[in-house]
């Protein structure tokens, strides 16, 4: 899983670097916005569906419960994708700098693709096929790099490069058996409430982590500042991207600990995760300040790179988000999706208040709000898990 995720992360950087070098900072601004929509789709569907499927199959011992829910999941994914596409179309001129109809079409395709790969990876990992799941994770961004190189060297239109982002889930054709599920058998599963709460919390977490460029553009910042912030986020999300892949391997063991009633062990995991993420965030802030801008220049070759202070804030927030991901997995194992949503709502509220009230220019307010939101969410989840850790596992129905 680590190797597959590392390859995926490196290829994600390569895709961005290829586009930045081929089309320039300003032309890549719509890609930064589309990337944000992709991150939102991953939060809404890929992560929740994947980890619900892993947990469900681990408890049930079969895929019938997952399969019985697929038609309703598909309806939800398609409906949300349509709503997001309409919203992107209405605000196309302001958000993408263009009213071309293909931008909302891409938003729709990215959304349904995120739901599909979430189901596929969840089934693969739930069956214990971790090598296949890792290959699936890696292949999505490998395909983007290969197609991106072809497009960037042959087509002088950033919209064509955006299509490459949407085509990543096509790699699903290599694992068709993972979605050959008994769609119409099994007991009706009360899953949408759990997934809704989890998706809401994960969405908020991902909005906090990824929406900085979109917020900054909405505040009227220069295109170069938007792209600079996007590149800083892309660089320092590396540990988070690696952890997302490893999380696929951790959900089943954590579920086993919860179901077996290993309360003391779960508490130790929570305490170590929280303390470790704070320590790593402090070290990352120092490293980000002194070497972050240089790394951005080497990797992405932007025309304008973000300041050392901005990079330091982004590195701190990104490492705190890593700890937050670990605590989300514990809450998933405990079947506490409402707690995921409430704690990240607290972080979002704190970040929004900071964005409005903090002094400084636009980019300073955005990065300060980012760090504030991550601190509050991490603290809220830690308190929630240490105050009440269930001594026995939840119902097998998820």
C-alpha cells in the first residue's frame, strides 16, 4: 500500500508539474479549481465508500451487504455529481474564468469517477486483496501522467489537459471482478445515514485541506498567488497522500480492535496519534520555512513562488491534517460518523471565524484560517475519543 500510494503521489506531482511547465501559472488556475472539485468528490465518495466497504466486508465476511446497497449509492453519486456540475456551470465564468460547457461536464465526470473507484478499492481491500488495491491507487495517477505528457506536448489548450484529470478512473477496467457484486441480494442495509454523516465530516476535512486556492481566488487575489498556494499545498500534502493509501490497510485491524473491546489499546493509539502529529507539524513548519520555497521552485518551476511564511503555515496545517486522518479512522472503526461530522464542523467554524477576523492580506488570512481549523478539529477529535471510547464493537450493520 505504501509503494502504491507513493507512486500515486509522485505521479500527482508530475501531472501538476507537467501542466505548470507546459501552460504557465495563470493558465493552470482553472486546473487548480478543478483539482479542488476532485478533492471534494474524493471526500464525499471515494474515502467514505471505500472505508465503509472495508469495514462492512470485514464484519460480514462477504460482499452481499455491500452489493445490496450499490443501486442506492449509484443514484446518490450521480445526483450529487449533477448538482455539482450545475453549480460549476452557473459560476463558470468566475470560478474557471470561462463559460465553456466542458468545465461543468468535467466536474460531473470527476464526481462519478470518485464514487466508482471508492467502491472498487473498498471491495478489493475488504477481500484482503491489498496488492490489487495498491495497484489500483497507483494506476489512476500513472495514467494521468502518461496522458498528460501526450496532451501537454501536442495540444495548446489547458482544457485538454483537464480532461486527463477526469480520465484517471478509467483504470478500473483492469479489476472488473471487484464490482461484480450481488446487487439484488441480501438484506436491505441502513447505510446511507452512516455514509452521509461520514461524507459530511470527510468533506469538511477535505475542504479545509484543499479549498485554499478556491477561497483565495474568491477573495480576488492575483492568479499567480492562487497558483502559488496551490503548489505549496500540492507539495506538503505528500505525507497525507501516503497516509490515505495506508489508511486502506488500517481500517480492518482498527475495526477488529474495537469489536474485540480493546479499549486501552485504542486509547493509546489516539494519544500517540495526536501527540505525534503535533510534534511533526512543528518540525514541518521549520523545514517549510527554510527549504519549502526552494523545493517548490525545483519541482514545479513556477513563475512566482509563495513566501517562506506561507509555506511554513501550509506545512504545519498539512501535518496536523495527517493526525486528523488517523483519528477519523478510529471513529470509523467505532461506527461514529456523527462524531466525525461534529468535530470537523467545529474546525470549519473556527477557520471561518479566523478568515473573517484575522489581520493581514488575503493569503495570510487564508493560511492562518487553515492552521486554526486543523488545530481545532484535531483537538475536538482527541477529546471525543478519550472521553468516550466504546468498550465493545458496534453493530455489524454499517
